[in-house]
């Protein structure tokens, strides 16, 4: 329905993969979306479970697609994990990172925390494109001998160009969980922890913020957990035949960003 959200929303929490782009290709309407939000005076935060890039790298990747978003407007699961470590373990310690350089950089930029593969205090698992048996062995041994087990997220797949779904951090996490026999602390969506970070950055009441994403089990569940209205965009995982969870239903469903723009009553 046209304009169904007009005047009801002051800010948005937006997923990135499958909503703004797929792989390295912007989705229809993505370039026009952010100027429309700014012109209407709507605030936004990009909130992603993908930990492979830093906030600065995400901003650069978007700029190469013709999309201008400042690094401070981007919250990744790596960012949230770093904050979690600072808050819960202020004394710091060695971290064995099962993930890409974005996660490693984000965590080791926190004072007191350093990369460590032998006898680490923490094992942090994220999406890792070069995950292998040696990495799995080191992670499991560290956890079995007492390292705190933390995961950036549990997304089993990620959407890429061409409509494929590739293995996500959750697939790697399953291997580490299985061999260690230990359940991790999971930081990313749908954990309310990362959603509260987004709301805090926006500085808006939850009922005036729309949580937008392509996954029912993460994005929509997050919105329900933090008390925001929710919108499912079917250009990502939800468009790949995933069955919605009966207990978690989005408040709104759109076939892409142009439809969301219309519902928000934007030009």
C-alpha cells in the first residue's frame, strides 16, 4: 500500500547484504535510496552480521557502487563483538580470530586485545573464506582448554551475485561448536545487544524506527526483540525460497527498496 509508513517512521535500521547489494552489485533503487532518506530527514544505521570488512571498508565498498554512507553510520557484528569484549572483559587478552581481516582489525584495535594463536583467552568465530582443518583444530583445542567462545553471528548462508547462497559464518560456527562441544556467545542479529547499539546511535524511540532486512530469523526477529516495526525485503535470502517461521512475521513486506521508498512516502 502506497504511503503506508509515511509519517510513522523517523529512522531505519537497515541490513546490507541482500538489501543494499548482492556481492559487489547494488540492488535496484539502492543508489537513490539514501539521498531520498536524507532529503526527507530520516535517520538510518546500516547493521550487518557480516564481519569480513571494517566500517571504513564497508563505506568504501558502498562508495564504489555510488552509495555514500559514512563509516560511523555502519555497525557490523565485528563492531558489536569488540564492544562486548570491552564491556565484559576490560582486562583484555589474546584472541584467536577465525575470520577475515575486517574482524581481526576491529578486535585488535581495542586496547588490551591482541591476536594470539597459542593459548588465547578468546576464540572469536566469524565468516572466514579460507577456513580449513588447521584453523578448526586450533579453535577447538583453545576452547577445550578454557578459551571463551564467541561468535559474531550464526547466519548459515550469505546472498551473492547470480542468486546463489554461499556458506555463512553459521556454517563455520557449526563445525567449531561440534568439535569443541561448547555453546558460543552469539553477538549479532537476532541478539538484542547489536540492535540496541543501533537504536542508541539513532537516538530514537523503538516504535519510530523501522528494522529492515532480508532474513526473517535474524533481521525480523531482531526488530521484534528490540520493539521496532519490521519490514522484510525479498531481494535477498527471503527471495530464495526460505520458509518464514510461523512465530515470526514481518509487519511489512516489500519486493525491493523502491517499494519501501513508496511506502515511506518519499520522493
